[in-house]
C-alpha cells in the first residue's frame, strides 16, 4: 500500500518535476540535500526510494535438499540416524543394506543428534527451533521437547552419578544447556566461548568438553584465540576454559578411549599477516588440538602437508581402541586418518619447544597421517559403528552418506538421501563457495572465512605492504543482496566483481573461478537471508525498550528539543529497509566508508571497517567522540541501551 502511494506520488511529482527541472533544478537540489554528497555521480533516486527487500533473492522461496547434518549410530550398529536440517526431517537408515527405512518430520531445523545408552531415545537439537526434541527410536516419533539456548547445534548424552544428562551447544547464545533426561528439563546454562559447536564427554562421564568456532572478541586484534570450554555435566558448572591461540573454527571434538586426550580439529589462521603471503607460505592451515584432559594443556599438531592443504576441518571421530582418529575436510573432500599411536610416539620424544612449534612444521603430518580417504562434496559430520568397523561420512552437499570400511579405509558404498541438487543454482553455488580447490595449494575456500556465509569475527590484512597496518573487518554475506557497492571502501559495484577477479588477484593466487561457477556462486550468496537474531520477534512487535530505541534511531530532535542536523540522523544514512543508502561517508573513523546495511547486525561483531569496536555500545561510548557518527553525546546509559536493543532487532 505504502509502495503504491509512493509510486503515484513519484509519478505526479515527476511530472511536476519535469516542469520544475529546467527552472530550479529541483531534484538535483533534493538529492544533494538528502544525500550530503559533494557530487551526484553515484547517486540515483533508487538509493533512497522504491527500495524493497521483497524482491531480493533471499526473500524468494528456494529449493530444499537432503543435506545430512548430525549422525548417530545405534548401539547394535544396525541403524544410523541422520539429521536433515534443510528438510525438517530425521532419517533412519539400515547400515547393512544402506537403505533409508523411515523419515520423520521434526520442526525447527534438526541438526545435532545423540542416542541414549540403550538406543531407545534419540535427542535432536533444532537449530532454528531453539529446542531439544526427543524421538522414540521404536516409532521414530517425537515424545518430548524442551527449550534450550539459541541455535543449538550439538548434543552429547552422558551418565553421571546423579543421573543421565544431556549437554547442548547453543551456537548463537554462546552458552551450554545442561539437561537432566528424566525429567527432561534444563538444569543450568553456563556460558561458552563464541559459537560453541561441538560437545564430547570424557569416558568416565565427569567432564564435558565444548569446542567453540569463533575467537573470543577481546582477542581479535592481538593474537586471535578461540576456546575449549570444560564443564561438569552433573552440576552444570564451568570447570575450566582453555584457549587455542591463533586458532579457530573447531567444528568437532572427540574423546580418546585409553588415553587422557580430547581431540578437536582447528584452523590455524594468520589473519594479521598480509594475505599476499599466501604464495610463499600459508594464511590458513588445518590442525588438531590435543588437550590433556587432566591438566588442560593443549598441543596443536598440523594436519596439512607442505604443498597440499586440506581445508575446513569439521567432524572428528576416534575408534573404540583409541588407535586412530578420522577428521573430515569439508573444503578438501577427504577424510584424514591419524594414527594416534604414532602421534603419541612423536609427542613422547618431542621437547616442549618442539611441541609449541609443531603446528607450524608442515613436514610433520606424514609422521602420523596414514591415509586420506576421498569423498564426495563437503564431508562434515562423521560417525563410527560401535565396534569401530564402519565409518560413516556425511557428504553434505552431495546428499549422501559415504560408508567406509574403517580398517582398510576402502569405500563400501553410499546411503543415498537425495539427488545432490544439480539443477539448483543456489546449491551449485554453495559447492563453489565451500570448495578449496579454487585456491593456491587448496589452502582455503570462501567458507574458511565466511562460515555458513557469515563472518569468522576476524580482521584481515589484505594489503601488499607491511604487517597488520591495513586491517579490514570481515563482513557477513547474509542479507548482502541488494546492498551494492561492496567492500568497506565501496569500490566493488557487483558481487561478480567482488567474488571473481578481485578474489583471484588478492586471495586465490590461481586462475579466477570460471564464469559459470561464478554465476552460481553469486546466486548462492544472494540467497542468504539476513542472520537470525534473538531479539527480532516473528511478528515484528517491539519491546518497550526497543520502541524507545527506534524513536532514537529515527529522531530529528534530541529529547531536550534540539534539532539533530539531517546528516547526523541515523536514518539519513541507514535508511530502511536495508538500513543503508549505499553511499560513502566520513563518520570520524578514519576515512570514507560505504554505509553498512544493518540487517542482522547483532550477530556480526566486531564492528566498523577495521573491527575496532567489540560491541555495538562501543560505537558510541568509545568511537564517536565528536558526534560525527550520529549525534549520541546527549544519550545516557539507558537511552544508549534502548538504541542498541533496537539495532539488535534489525
Ligand atoms: C539520499 C536520499 C535521497 C535521494 C537520492 C532522493 N531522495 Fe527523495 N526524499 C528523500 C527523503 C529523506 C525524503 C523525505 C521523506 C522521506 O523520508 O521519505 C524524500 C522525499 C521525496 C519525495 C516526497 C516529497 C518531498 O519532496 O518531500 C519525493 C516525491 C521524492 N523524494 C522524490 C525523489 C526523486 C524523484 C529522486 C531522484 C531524482 C529522489 N527523491 C532522490 C531522500 C532522497
Ligand atoms: C581470508 C578470508 C576471506 C576469504 C577466503 C574470503 N573472504 Fe570475503 N571478505 C573477507 C573480508 C575481510 C572482507 C571485507 C573486505 C573489504 O571490505 O575490503 C570480505 C568481504 C566480502 C564481500 C563484501 C561484502 C560487503 O558487504 O561488502 C563479499 C561479497 C565476499 N567477501 C565474498 C567472498 C567470496 C565469494 C569468497 C570466496 C570466493 C570470499 N569472500 C572469500 C574475508 C574473506
Ligand atoms: C553520515 C552517515 C551516517 C550516520 C548519520 C550514521 N551512520 Fe552508522 N555508519 C555509517 C558509516 C559510513 C559506517 C561505517 C564506518 C566504519 O566502518 O568505519 C557506519 C557504521 C555503523 C554501524 C556498524 C556496522 C558494522 O557492521 O560494523 C552501526 C551499527 C551503525 N553505523 C549504526 C548507526 C546509528 C545507530 C546511527 C545513529 C546514532 C548511525 N549509524 C548514524 C554512516 C552513518
């Protein structure tokens, strides 16, 4: 309705305008006044009018696929359960015949799975439903459900002296739900690191270890460090928090029977080193964090080879004898087999300095990596049969489960879940996005820096000059459609330019992505909706605090009645519905920057072009001394809280 009125208005005033045009240059004046630009070279009426998110690719329906997420194998090894998050289903397959037997609807994007000791109950984390569902494995129907934190992605079952427990990693609320099984209820919610993503229990059931994907915000500009969180599942209390220096993106974690070890894959990252060094060293490499569960000491070991990398490590499993670990490489399409006895042998001989430097030694992996099992596209979660004889690999973007004889590491066949989505350009684009094969020595994929199309929370030095002097905060690709130009400096007019020649020149150091794949890639990016945020209600209603914040965002006067100059009102530059007029301004942060859109902004800390602000509050408490970035000096603590509360709903 509003749109139609605007169109009619526009036509009418357009007609009137034509008459006015010659005499008064009415519209030029209007655009200059409204845009605060020195010239109008980059400005059209569509920077500010007739903008709609309804027409964007992410607002359109898209095809869904049978992409396998979490896996769980029954205690007798006969059945495997597979979470199909994109379908809102859980599938059950027969491991011998490799046929899907049943599928059950589970609302809210079922993602992580765990079985109880008897295999009677299947616990399912629902990533979009913010709940844990219980399925009876006899009937494969839901028998219980309990709310947990935001975006739960992983669950582990554990027996304690005080009864059975479930430990759930809530990836978006950065905490851990500890539940009792009967009755099914939450006992506590200790905090985790940033983006907790995997849970494992020690063999004696006294500790749960949680791997976190993103680095803690406070460390982003020094040595980035992520965390392994340890909690006591019986009491739901935090026991210890270990840091993984210069490492992040752990998506899996696994205990080692017969050794006091917890293993988590990780990505070693040198984001503060100029990215151009990718040609004469590495920017990113894969490793394995070996945590001593008694002392909490962590040693990082490399998984890559000097001239060949296996990007985006994800799921990990260890056989029941504790002899071998299997690590999926989502970008390299292999599962790496690690001989833990050889690894232990190396660790026994190595002195402390050698252990500290181990992860930088690219000649080391052949000492204990005994095989690389090739897979279809994008292997993520792994599972082993309880006897350790069969390895199951979720080939996420091929819609299949690879079944491997764990001993001989020979492929035995596949459980076929879907058709791989070859006719869907979005799906094909996701395959390009996650493939490391487009970079020099397969070092990384787009996904290595943009997990799930979002941010890794780091700033990178994309400069060719010195070290760490041109840091650029990573940007989310979620909700990016229609917000061109791209980059913080606004120099890239389209996604095709951003992801094609530029990426090849600066990052890949190989040939550009071929045209057809590039088109699929940009289609995929355009299909990513803005990041889900906790405080955005489904029906758009706002809390009183959010309402007050909205009034501040759109205010033309301070509460004291003083006029806020037009160019210093939030809504002048961050105009709905994208919350950006897509023009560059100097807001006192050190130059001209493209106005970022604010859709899903709550989820993409840190902020500003170089990531200097750790929180939204800091934008105004620290980085707006002269009211250049909106007039904020009048705001008291409550008003600033209200404004931030509102921003978190966008
Ligand atoms: C930089 C942003 C910007 C640009 C570019 C811009 N406008 Fe506007 N326009 C505004 C704002 C702000 C208003 C005030 C009402 C509102 O907020 O919608 C407005 C109001 C209007 C109105 C309502 C009548 C009025 O004058 O208040 C019309 C019609 C209009 N613009 C047409 C145009 C046309 C035609 C162009 C292109 C030649 C254009 N605008 C370019 C920001 C812009
Ligand atoms: C080494 C980490 C890294 C890799 C790999 C990477 N990006 Fe980025 N990406 C960044 C950073 C940092 C920025 C912000 C840079 C800037 O604005 O100048 C960015 C910005 C972008 C933007 C602009 C977003 C906006 O709102 O302006 C797009 C689009 C993008 N990346 C897509 C991709 C695609 C597609 C790939 C793979 C072909 C990729 N990126 C690989 C780190 C990375
Ligand atoms: C003159 C235009 C302008 C005004 C007025 C303005 N902004 Fe901004 N805003 C920008 C620009 C440009 C940046 C990027 C600056 C940088 O990265 O150094 C930005 C950055 C931001 C960011 C950080 C986004 C991110 O992803 O890092 C937020 C949040 C924000 N603005 C909200 C607001 C609010 C709230 C107000 C009002 C109090 C406001 N802005 C007023 C232009 C403006």
